[in-house]
């Protein structure tokens, strides 16, 4: 996680970066003070960018106070600009420190004679409702403005009332009757009633308020049967039920009733839309009867658009717990049981519908039923699902329109899901995909390749059968001229790499390289090389990286490609390992280390301050250390075999009670123990790398975890076979193979783990000779190294980006300058932080809370040595804060009793929604100088000079204890 290590905005207003923020604010302030309206407006609309760049309270408070001044004295157009800025910067409003002053300047305009100015002020107050929910003067102004004769002001009051009702329980309870009177009043125009009704969706703060609002809405639905009123009232009804939760089953019944009985298509569409909302939010509240009623409506409707909507609701429900409730055996007659299959009948009918969307939902429902329900009478649906998917595949693969591609995505997703749960259907699914690949459009081919790759990853047995068809297609694509050609080359190459789980044959490499030379650009070749690195085909990757070295314009890119080439070469060296030839294994590892050292030098040169490549450097350094540890272990094992322990070594070990005596010489014992500790240390470092990779995808994290497990496995094997066989336990390692395997690399690693564990456990029981045990260790090392390393996505690409910026106050003018504190006082350290996201926030995991750890270390002591309690010598505190709108703030009280310079370190880590702690940083340091308080200094000087303290001083000393 990238994060700044400096406080980038200090409370006291010092520091270089603070000048940038101040100068930017001064520049905008100059524009606000300009006499030209255009310059003032330009300055106002640039404020959101300033808030995004400097998101700390000290600047945001000053900026909003300046905007409030403009709002107070400016014209209506400027006020409108300020309103838009406030609405855009809603998440920064809570950082305003002087809320009273800000509201006072805004609120002064509410007394204007201009109704437009009052309307803009009301909208401004509504936009600020989150920070002033209980301001009675704002509540009163909104109530008054609802009775205004100016339509603009009334609409603004409705907007403000809706926002305050969402935030304030008191306001919602107070305004409910007023809204009810206005809606039921004959004098209120219909268009105004349509705007007032949605306010009722916020009346969910307590049960009685929600109940009275629901009764009012029920009356409105009955009293005003016009289309617009029914649509607005029903939608408000749904939103109120979704927020209050208790009335959702009633609301589902009401919507189904309108869907069945109301003849207007607009009302039916609204009912379907709201049913979809409730299906997504609370599928568990849907009863068997609800789903049955929806199925009947879908079966009987003659309109495809309505059938499509109902099927989308049913397909949403079919992927949830509701489907199990629907098919569960319910008490009742045989008729009820037979009717429960209306959903199946509907799905089977729709699978071959001439409307693609309806067919897609039909096959999705069938797939979800097949996956979720294991009952015997539902097993024939498997073939129905497969046939439906194949017919939809044929239909959509020939059409490159956006609608056909969207349907194809649904179809292929269902195929992967079906094959995952029903492996015996995979053969026919793969055959139909390969058959269609030859005749499909290029856009469809890309999606089909992704589907094939996903199936081959889950079921590697199918992979070999694909290769022939794929290679033929790869040759054909070279002659294609469509704009999708480059993407298709990458997708097909990926499937080929997944399919050829072992090393690529020379024929395949030749075909791929020929097509790349004829038809591709450098970016396509790089993407294919990247996929080869991920799949462990390092020889192919090395050749492609080598060919790209001269095609880049930046030296950073050159060094990046060169490092990848060296890493691929290093891993290629390890592919030639032989199980029984340990001397050649040492030379292979040495050759690989040589390439890795060259690569890490290039990788360091490729890093920049904006892109430090910290994960990549950490991962490669650990790989280098792991290879060195493996090499050292093989050497130690060779030493054990060349100078084995004496025949009576086991007897000596049993007599002396020291199992290390089984190794013979002292040097061998020490080296084995050192080797075990080295592997444990590497496992800890892999764990640290895992914890620091908050933004990594799950496959990358699993890869790091596998490396960690391999280190733990070897350290455990050393302990179990040689150092301490009596106390070795195998239970904690035995469950590793039961986890669901996601990739071929993981599958092969888990296979090696299980094999090594079985071997170690069997040898542990036999008390075999030490030289044989050493051979077993060497075989385990070589078995691990023979699995080609996978460089996962996060090594090349960061899809999620999260960073934290910290600001500490007080903060010194100069980072090296200490803050002065008297030793009889406590320092209140305020820590503020902002969480910043990339383009896809929360893609893999979200921040639940931030853990702040503050510690202080005495750097240099000044003055006399006193006996100080240990508690007063150090500060070690931890607090957890939950960010709100990506901002958090907390305070620490620190003691500095000992005179001298103290180093304070503030380190942040994040906790995700699963409660896992990620050590993401940043780490910020400031210095504090603890000074003796003047009174103690005076007393000490008087005592040194031999003068007794005066009566007044004695009295003060007595009181100072308390």
C-alpha cells in the first residue's frame, strides 16, 4: 500500500507541503475576491479539486468558511455554484470544525425577500443535513417554506425535508403530520403531491412512525388510482418497507397483487422493478407462495418485456436460499407438490425463447436449480440445462451485437458454474465450446476462450484434449484482420498455456512466435509473456521478454522487462532438476541465483518514487533467500552422507537424552539446527509480505501462502526426521489437502506437500539411518523446486489501490526539529488520516477500521538519573478507529517524565471486513524534547546552592503531589 511517510498537513501550519495547500487556497481566495463574476465562479468550482488533493480538516474548514462568505454576499448564480460544490463535496462536510459559524453565514440568507435566494438556501441546508440534523432553526424554516406560495421555494423545502427526515428522527416525527395534511389536502396540486410522497420513505426511525406512514400510503393507493400516483406511492411503499424490514413480506404480496391484477403495463413494470429490489435485499423473506404467484404471472403474460422482468426476478431468487425453500417438501396435497414445479416448467419453456434475454434467464434458473438442489427427481434437469446452454451458445456466438455479447457472458458463466458442481457434464460442454470456436465471431471467441481457461483450471483432465483444436485455430487467426485480433491472440494463448500443463512443446512455441511476428504489436506480446509467467511456462516467457527489450522507449520499462527476462531464465534453470542427482541440483540452483541477482538489480533500477515496486522486490528477495536456504540444506545433507554418524550414535543420543547426537559431528548438528531456523525465519517473512499486500488479489495471496507453507514444511521435516523426532506432530499439517484448489500450480504444490508429509511420517516411525533421512530431505527440496513458480497478477498489475495519509498535530516546523514538552505535562497527540482509493475501491477487500499504534523510545537522556517507574519510561498505545467517508481522527495522551529527546512512531494498519489485520503502513515519526518544568528546576537549583525552600514554596510542593 502506497502511503506518505510525512505528515502532509500539520495543524500548526508549518512545513513545505502545507505551503502548497496554503498557496492553492490563497490563489482561489484571490479569485473569490475578484470584481469579475466569471473569475469568482471559476474559483468556486475549483474547490472540489482542492478538497480531493488536500483532504484534511484545517484546510477544508477554511475553504468552506470562505465559500459561506461568498454565499452570504454573492448573487444567486454564485450561491448556486456554492450549492453544487457543497453537494459534490458531501463527504468532506464533517471535517468542518466551525460548524456554527458556517451555518450562521449560510442561514442569514433565509431571511432574504428573494424567494430564489431562500430556495437555494433551503437546498444548501438540505445538503448539509448530515452535519446539522437537529438544528431547530433549520427545521422551522423548512416547515415555514412548505407553506410558501412560490413553487421554487416549496420544491426546495421538499428537498430539504427529505434530507432532514433521513438524518433526524425528531424532524421526521414532527414533519410527518404536516406532509400527510398536504398530501391529503384538496388545495395541494397533484404534481406537488407526487413530490411530497417520496419523503415518506424516510419515516422508518421507529415502528409507530413507519406504521402510520404505511397506513397513509395504503390510503393513497386506494384513493388516487391514477398511473403516476400509483407508481410513486408503490415505489415509496417499497423503499419504506426495505428500510423498516418488518413489512417486507406484506409488500411482496402487495406488489404481486398489482402485477397480477392491474392492467396497466407501467404499473406492472414498476411492480417488477420493486420486486427485483426486494429479491436482492431480502431473498430469505420470499415464501413458496410468493415465488409460485410470480411463476404463474410469468407463464400467463403475453408480453415479452414483462416476462423478461419477471424472469430476472426469478433468476435472482434462484441463486439464493429462496430456491431451496421453494423445492423443500411442504405439507399439503399432491396438487400442491405438482404445482411447485411451475418454476421448472417456466424455465424449460423460456430456454428456447426467440428473445435472447428471456432465454438467458431461463438457462440461468435451470443452472441454479441444478447446482442448488440435489434431489433425485431434479437430476434430469442437468441435461435440459446443458442443451439450453448449447443452443444459446450457438445463437449468440454468431452475433457480435452488444446484446448478444451480454447474453453470451451469462451463458458462459452458467457453463463454468455447472461444470464446477457437476464435473461429469464437462466433456460435452467443452466439446460444444471447441466446435463453436471455429465459426464464432471474434468478440465471442474471446469470451469463449476465457470460459475454456476457467474450466481447464478446475478440471485439468480435459486440458490435453483441447490443444489440437486450439493450435489449428491459432494458425487461422493470424490471417484475420478484425480489431479484436490482438485480444483474441492473448486469450487463445492463455488457454494453450493452461491446457499444456507441462512444458510447452517446440511446435507450440514456434506457432505462437510465428503469429506474434506476423500479426501482433509489442503490447500483445507482453501480455502473452505475462500469461506464460503466470502459468509457469518460463522458457516461452523468457524468449518473449528478450524480443521486447529493444521495443520500449523508457529505461524504466527496459529494466522492468530485463528483470522479468532474468527471473524467467532463473526459473527455467530449475526446470532441469533431477531427483537423484544432487550435485547437478546445486549447480542448477547456483545458476538460478546468478540470474535472480541480475534480475533484482534490474528491478531496483526499474522502480520509481511513484511506483516503488515494493511487493515485487520483496517477493523476489524472499525467493533468492529461499533458494540459498535450499542450497545450504542440500550441502548439509551431503555432509551428513559423506561423514555419517557412528553406528552407536542412536544409542548415545538415547543415553544422553540429546537427539542432536544422532547427527554425529557437532558441525552437522549446528548446521541442521541453523537450517531449520532459517526456514522458519523465511516463513515469518513470507507472512509479513502477505500481511502487507492488502490490495493483492486472492490468487497472489494464495501463492505467497504456498511459499510460506513450503518453508514450514521443510523446517518441520528437518525437525521430525533429524533434530527432534519424538515430539514431532503431524496433525496440524494433515488437513492442508482438503482445501479447494483453484489453480494447477496450487494443485501441484499441494500434491508435493502431501507426498513429503507421508514420506516424513512413515520414516519417523521406522527410525531409519540418518544418511537415508538426509536423502529424503534432498528429495523434498528438489520436488518443491521442480514445480514451476507462478508469478501471479499482483506481480504485474494492481487492480485495487488503497493508500492512507496521516497528519499529526502538533507538528514541528522542520521534521528533524523536536517539539518541546514539560516533563510534568502530557502531550495530546492528534492523529488524523485519510483513506484514498484508486478507480476500483473495495474490489478484493474493504477497510472496516484502522488500527493506530503509537510508541515512544528515549533517544538521548539529559539531566540527572532518577529512579523512574517503568510505566513512565515508555509509551505504547493502540487505538482502533472506523473511517467515516474515508476520514478518521483520534487522540493519544503521552507521558514524557524522563528528560531528554524521545522518538515517537505512529504506525497504521488496517482491519478488513473479515477482521484480518493488514500491516499496510504508513509509519510516521516525530521527535519530542522533554524539558524540566520551571518550578522543579528552581527547587533543584536552590537545593544545589544549599538554600532551604521558602514557606510558600514548601506549601506549593505539598499541594503539587495532588
